[in-house]
C-alpha cells in the first residue's frame, strides 16, 4: 500500500529539517521498518514550505501502531520546534488521495 501525506515547515527551517533527517536515528529507522514502512521519501516545496511524504507500508493497522512507540514520540518532540505540530507534538499531517500510479 502506498501512502502520501503533507506537512508544513516553519519558515527558515528547511536546512535544519534536512540535516535532522540526514542524521535519522538508527532506532527510528528500525521502528519504521518494524512497522512495515519502506521506500520512505519526503519532498519539500520551497515556495510553500509544504512537505510531501511518500511511503510504502505493509498494513495500515501495523503502520498506525508505530505512532505509539517511545522512539516515535521522542522524534516528534525533537521535530516540534521546526514544523507545525498538534498539542501532542505529532506533526500536523493530511493524507493525500492517490489519483494515479504507474509501475
């Protein structure tokens, strides 16, 4: 299953967002894989500071369980100062509708 979603950076945080992801914690990588995620890519629209995420997941329920892991919550806290977040520090995120896919 393919998921697409969008999030939003705060102005001036483009380089910091990229830096933090280039140094993604090994435990975070493991959590993503353990919860069925692979081929995870995030794009940035520099004009709007909108992030577009693409990930392939095995199962929606398994993927959703990753949000409740300690490492994921720590990552959210770590990222909260550079992007729009909810009260629990999860990123404000909107799922996108897949309207076309070509293998």
